[in-house]
C-alpha cells in the first residue's frame, strides 16, 4: 500500500481571520465574515434589465433599451454603491487596500448568476476601461486593470489592456451630470489594434458603473472596430 502525506495548511487551521469590515475574528476563507457578507447591498439580477442593468419592473428589457439601446448587449453588476460597498471601494481605490479589492471581486464571483456565467463561457477577451497614464500615476495603480485581471482569473478567460487607450485626461466622471458625462466620454477612447478586436466577444470591465456612459462609449469604439459583441460589468452600480 502506498502512503501519501497529508499536509494541512496549518496557518489557516490555527488562526482565525479578521473581517475587513467589522474587525471580528472568524473562521473561513473570505476576507469578510458571514454576517458582513449577508449585509452587503446585493442587486437582484432577476429584477434588472439585462441589457443596461437598471431595475425593470415587468421584463428583462427596460423601455429605454427597447427604444434606444446602449451599444453593449448585457450588464452584470452585483452590488449597489453606498454603505458597505463604498467602504470597501474607498479602501481599495484611495488607500490601495488590495484585500478590499479582493473582497469585492470575490463578491462579484459569488453573486454571478448561472445565466451570466453561461454568457461568459466563450468570451474572447476581457478589457478594462482604459485610464489616462497621469490618472494611473496619481492613484498608484490601474484600478480597472486590477479588476479585469482578477475577473480574468476567476473566469479563466484572457484579458488585455493594449487594444484601446484613453489619450486625453478628462475630468473625473463622478463630478458630472448625465449629459456632461456623455460629452465627456464621447471621444474618450482610441482603438490601437482594430484587427485584434475583429469579430471578438468582449467583456468590458469598470470599477463603478453610474449612467453607463463610459462603458457605452468604450463599447461603441470596440464595435466600430469590428468587435462582435460587448458585455459590460462593474463591481458596483451608483
Ligand atoms: Zn464582518
Ligand atoms: Zn435597459
């Protein structure tokens, strides 16, 4: 008989984890305790318009998307902005706390509905919303690239950030109204490798989706360059 050695992860067995949000100790694998995970403001995919992600009372396609649909075909965003989501996002984006980023992407994966998982099965490429180099330097890291890399690992689909760029430094979207947001992003993106995008099924990744203007502008340039379809996702919806 052949004996195999059992080597348990002793660190994990001996020490409880500390929850990022409530600081309580608990046993588990996630960086949030079960209570805090339950308290997160989850969005219900079943009651959203599947194209734009906004709440749609009667069907999975809202009136706006019937009349004037966005360039992207489908939206998945698991969490509402505000409350505990904002606490984690602030830690992640403004204090470079990657544990908070990991907690958010873990929630993104855990809440992923089966039907969305089905759509993501044959993605050709995951593309983060490009950021201007000056904004990346100021923040210290590329937020959406970080998210795309983690989502790429979770879905086992490739990601790339060299096909589209953001050549101009525009004002941050969060200070603008809906109309100005649309103008602000109208020519925000430039495709660098149109031949690479040709006939590709893409997932475009942002950290926070608000009106969807940024993701719509990115989807437009990708589709104009020949992409087949664009799905969009973000960690939270404001
Ligand atoms: Zn907790
Ligand atoms: Zn809609």
